């Protein structure tokens, strides 16, 4: 039986964003799924292994800093999971590769998924990650669709 809740957001131009919870009745964790098509910018780059690891590390660090240092997020614990997936073997100049980044944030207390307060906070976290990690990246440009 499915008890989760998913809400799609159209607030982000070059990204597909979905907010969700595993259990809508008693949410103990929420997730943000950010997906896009990444297109390499540098024609001379050969190995993207280090670039992808650094991107993943920057997402984790940015989320941790945002949740740990801001009093507005005191209802969120500093426990979080970042699961970023982009296949290094398929990344080539002139070709877009699918990237998916799922952020799971554990709550200190139950807050309804569709409450205005929760939606504002999830939008704020997403906007911060997109602006400070993806949009500042010098190796990829991001697009909502493959073509």
C-alpha cells in the first residue's frame, strides 16, 4: 500500500524537481529529487570522474552547511543523505547525460508534507542547491530536456 506523497514543482527553469515523503500520515523524512540533462562545456576534458566526485561532494557540503548553520531549519536534524547519479562512462562533449540528485532530509518532528511551511522550506533548500552548486558549475550546463 502506497502511503507516500509526491509533489512536482515547476519553479525551476532547467531542472525537474519533485518533493516527497515516504509516509504521508507520519512523515519522518522528506526527499527532494532534482534531475536534469548535463551537457559538458569543456571540449578538452577527458576524464569526468574527479569532476563528478567534486560535484557530489559540493552538494553534500552545501546541504550540510544549509541545515546545520541556519536557525530557520531547527526542525530538521543534521542527518541527511545525498544520492547523486550520473554515469561517467557516458559523459562526452556535445552529448547530454542524465543526472539525478536525491536529497533525503530527516525531520526532528512530524510536519505534513503539503503544509505551506514545509513547501517553502523545500523550495528554499532546492533553490539554494541549484544556485550554489549546479548553476555555478564550470564543467556542465544543465537542461530540463535531452534535446
